[in-house]
C-alpha cells in the first residue's frame, strides 16, 4: 500500500512507541480456515449492505466448542451450521459462536453468518453525489488493510492465515462489481434491475487482501502471457488508462524474472476510484488506485514516472505482501520495504541507473525527514497502538534503502539468489523475518542475521563526517571517516562496507572498505593529486554524509561526476559559495546541459540561493529550457529575487508555459518577487484549473508570501466542503501558516480549522490536524484529543497524538514569526549587497592582475 507518512514522538523506553503503546504478538489461531464465501448485496443510495459470510474450516485442536468471527457493529440475524441455527453473542469486535457440539481437528465444517450493516465506519466506503459534489460518480470500494474488513462483513480478519475466497455480489444493473480472482458468471435480474457477479479466487490469501469495487467504469483490456491485465477508470476517463497503466505487462515480466516466480494469479486488474483514502492498495489480483494516478496530456511529461512508480509498487506487492504475507504487523517491512525497493528496481531496468538512483535518493530523503524530526525506531518492532502506526517512512523508505545496502554488501548475484529462494520457499504462506534470514543462508551460504539485526531491528542510521588530504610523498590519500550519530542502547555505531571512488587523470577507480568504529583512517593509493574523491557515490549506504569540498573539486564534480548523487551534492555545496562568477556559470551550464533533470533542478535552486545579480541573470536566461521538471527549479530559484523585472518574467512564464507545475512554481515565486503588487494576479491564478491543483496551490502559497490579510478569507472559502480536494488541503495548510505568522488572526483561523476536524473526508481531517500543529496553540488540544479517542482511522489517531505532543513542546519556545521574518529578510538583503560588492571587488582585482 502507498500511504502518506507522518512524524512521531516516542518514549525512550521503547524507541518504536510512545509510553502508552502496547506490545503486540501474533494472534493465536483456534481454527484453520480454508475458504470464505461471501454472498452480498449493496444498495449504494441507502448505503446498506446485506450478506451471508460462510467460513469453511477445521479446528486447530480437538474438542472445539466455540469459535469467533471478527466483526464490528454488524446487525446479525442468524448463525448457521449445516442448516442448524447456532447460539451466538455479540461482543465489541467479534461474534462468539457456540457450536452445536465439540469438533475435532480432522472435522471440516461450514459456519455461516447472515448480517446487515448501514454506513459502516470503515472498511467499505459509499461514494455518491451530495450538495457539495453534485456531479460525483457513484462508487463503492472496500479497504481491508490493516484489519478493517470486519467493519462490513464477519470473517477471520488477521493476517496469520490464508484461505481461498469467493464473492457473489449483487448491485444496480447499471454498475459493474469487481473482486479478487476470475469472473465465474454474470447474471442480470431485469425485474429487480440488478446484476450479480460471481468471483472466485482459488489461491489462498489473507483477509485484508479481499476486496470489492463497484461503479460505472471504462475498461482497457491488456494481457501478459495470456493472463488478462485490465485497467478500469470512472466512465469518461478511459482515454487516460493506457498512459498510466500501459507498462504493467512489462512490469509483470520483470518482477517474474527478478523473483524467479512467474505471476501466480488468474488475472491482474487495476481500478481507479473516487475519494480513495491512500495512493493504492494491492488487493490480490485487483489493485485499487486513487484518481491522481491518471492524468491528462498536459500533465504527462511531469507526472508519468510518478504514476509508473505507484503501479510498480502495488504490482510488486503481488509477490511481496500477497503471495508472501507478513505474519504480524511488526513484520510489515517484508511487504512494504520490498515493494518500495522493487519499484525502483523496475526503474533501473526500464529507465536506467539515473532514474533508479533518483528514486532511491527520494526514498532515503523520505526516511531522513522523519529521523530529523526526532522520530527513529527499529523497522521491526511489536510496540504500537494499532497496526496503522507501522505505516511510515521506516517500513517503506528506510527498509527499501536497507535492502539496497544488503544488495551492495553481498552482491547482486547473492542478493537475487536469496530473494528467489525466499519467494519460492514461502509462496502462499505468512512469513516473519526469520524466514527471510534462513532462506538467504540456505540459498547463498551467507548468514544475514547481523545485517537484519543492525538495519531492521535496531534504530537510527550512520552519520558520516568525511575528510581527506593527498600525501604527495607517499602517493596516498589519507581518508578520515567519523560516525557522528548520537549513540545509545537503541542506536549503535554501524558496521558496514562502503565505497570510495577516486578520480585521477580523468579515470575513476572504486575501492571498498569497512567501518565499524567511531573514527577510522584509511589510505587509498593515487599517483597524482585527485580531481575528486567520493564517499558512497552510488548511494549504497543508508546514511547522512558531511563531506565538505573545495570549490575546484565541486566544479569538476558538477560537470563530470559519474552519479547523480555526487552531482546533486556538488550543486548543494556550490550554493554556499558566493561572489564567484565561475560558480554561477557552472551551475547555469548544469541547468542547461546536465543529462538528468533532477540534477538540473537542484542546480537552478542553488542559483537562487546564491542570490547575486549574476545568478539572477543566469536564471532569467534559463526560462525556456526544454525540460519542464528542470524549469520548475528555475521558477523556484527566481523566487529568491525581490524585484519587478523578475516578477514580470515570472508572470510571462505563467501565461505561456505548458506545464502545470512550472506555472504553479512561477506564481508562488512571482508573489515572493513582488509582494506588494502581485495579489490581483494571485486571485486570478487561484481560479485556474490544473492537474492536482498545482496552479491553485501555488497561488495560495503565494498569497501567504505576500502577507496580505485579504488572503485569509479567500483561503477560508477554498477550504470549504464542495471545493476540489487538493485545493481544500492546500488552502488549509496555508491558513495554518497565516495563523502562525499573524498572532492577532490566530484565534479566528484556529477556530475555523478546528471545525474541519469534523469534515467527512479523512484527508481533510488529517490536513486540519497538521495546520493546528503548525499554529501550536494549546487551546486546540481538547479538539484534537477528540480524534485520539474517537477517530476510527488508526493513522489519523497517531497523527493527532503527535500533534498534541508537538504543540506542547512548541508552545514553550514559540516566537512571533512576523518580527523574525523581518529580521531575516533584512539580513538577507544586507548579505545580497555584500555579495554584489564582493563580486565587484573580485572583478576589479582580476582586471588588475591581468594587466
């Protein structure tokens, strides 16, 4: 599953949990379920579900007299075994059934529960038009992960056993019902004006992977080796399906080869629905996707790789998560870390090393953002409030990076040999981390216990401080490597191999060393003074690196560095060097000519940070570079210059550019460049429709940059129910910034946002919590605490807990932002004048020396 991550605050006793979290263990099984049959009908207008769920099972032990169905707030009419009604008790999260007699472990039985439910809290979501959104399509979709199917039908709802499933679904005759497996039959009841779809999934899977999606869909039919591979979208959007999903057959081929296990199911479907709570969900054979994955032709060049990434992530789960499923949520990384790594692996295969490296660069930064915010935990831990607590940048990003480190440590051949044996051995089972470790040792002879303990069962990551000097007399490079992370009983000094690359005479050579101490010295042979020395240039190690370089080496690296990791780092370091025309020229050349857009974009941002007239001139000359993803950086960089000519150029860029995202960046930067004269322009831009509200979001951020108080009412209006979801979310975030900046407006904005904690949309409630956290007023705590106690979504409960902790911490140290920004801007202006004077002095000095 692709989720949106948050930050956390944790108690030192348990690095993965706050002080109220409990220890969670694998559930005890009393029954071995072999099959689930769900006969169910939906009334999408009344939001009612009526059904009968039958579990086929045998007792684990002899003399089983009682068993339970997991269920929450269901109306049960009867429980039956072989035509005989059974006694039952409704408990908080289960239906306890008294069997007609004790059963032994060799006896198979079928127990059925007939039930109904209206508007379940979660698990099944009814999407339909209302006053705010009168044109919305009618959809029904279910979301089982983590353990939410129990809210709409009774079952065994824990991922420590697998069984086959069957769904007989009745819905309105104008709609299509999709589910797991293959379609056995479709019948039409003309009198009742309904259709019934019979789906059968004959490969065992866990409960949370069972799903249903109902709607009026366009479909694009594809295939892989005779296996149907179909894509569905809301009616009228079918022309977007091939662009978003068309690489799926190639991905299936790649993952089949990489895992050594051919795609194991009868079909693969991907269905786009409205108002999906996450990015995507890897239900077996039928992945549900949010509607942001499909795009128009204008957005394609900017977002198609992001869509391919989401498709690859969810498809990788068909092996890692579906074919093999973690046995308990502490082992979630066996699902999410592998999917988050095999997604970039496909990019390496299809698009090359630079795209792979950039995906891993983003994965690493996603984890580091959490770590720098003060949240570090072992990837694998059984301390959590609810399973949703585990869906974060550790289970996803950090785990993916750790797997890349393992691949480097043992080599490609051994890594993929181990993966293939693990998949083959544990296909169709529920696994834990020990299964992976044993599979690697069985297949490769390599014991990875220490690796898993350090990277997955221990918190933190190494922070390296690196320096070197070249010794001419000995022809050696003396390299000093320090580990500077704060260590304690949870965060160790890391033991890991690392790569050094030395470039001498234009030729790069790689050397492999190992670190296991707080500070170590290494010697590397080199005949002449090197052009450059790189530490971990391929991003193999999950770490932070502080390796300051001289200007000469940075300029060489920016132009000639072998990997995007070192070129991006060079651009960042060069941004700190002022008053040097050669630096500006080199960065400008990089924006224009680097082979990878991510490096070009970073170089453009660096020019903005330099902030001199030469840098401004260079950026203005780069407004028409062909790569839109780099032009975004140019537009962002120009936002650092507060002058009318830059404003005019940015407005012109906004008017003519064909990229939503360049236009969004341009409107924000235009506001920064001309705070007093841009507000009317912003009011016009905020009304421009664009993919993912890129332009409106940029305009709203621009309103805050102007500090114009008129923006508050405009943003309130855009926050209200009935506006496009992403527009609402952006408006709420920017309102939080306004309240944080203007104390006199804080109460009014805070109270407005507090009302949004009751919004029907989960994402809006979550964004509202984030905005209140930014405002950091303790008056919000009682309102946010109502989510901690009453919210049904575990992930939002966690976000609310974190917000309360951070508000209490921030309140003690809060300073007025307005006066602070005024002082900062004054210092920036003084710094800019000093830079310009320095440039002038350097130019005159150069002229004198030449004479």
